[in-house]
C-alpha cells in the first residue's frame, strides 16, 4: 500500500472517531494518535457506564 493512501485512510479513521487530525510527520505518528484516541474512547465509555449505574440506583431508591 502506498504511503499516501495509508496516510489518508488513517486521517479518515481519526475523523470518524471525532478526533482532531494532528500535524504528523509519519504514518506512525498517526497510528500513535489513533491509539490514544481509542484508549480515551474506552475510558469515556467506562465512565459513562458507571455514571449510568449510579443514576439508575438513585432513581430506583427514589432519592432524587
């Protein structure tokens, strides 16, 4: 695969997950940024799940 094709596909992936495309010099830079974005998304998802569980417990107990 050509370097420019891979770079464009990596930029598209970053756009799809809502990231800001950083100024990168290499495809490895884009991959590293993509890894950070994915880790953050996982962290955010887990935090949202915890918040949802707490809110559901509050609603069940009627303490709102």
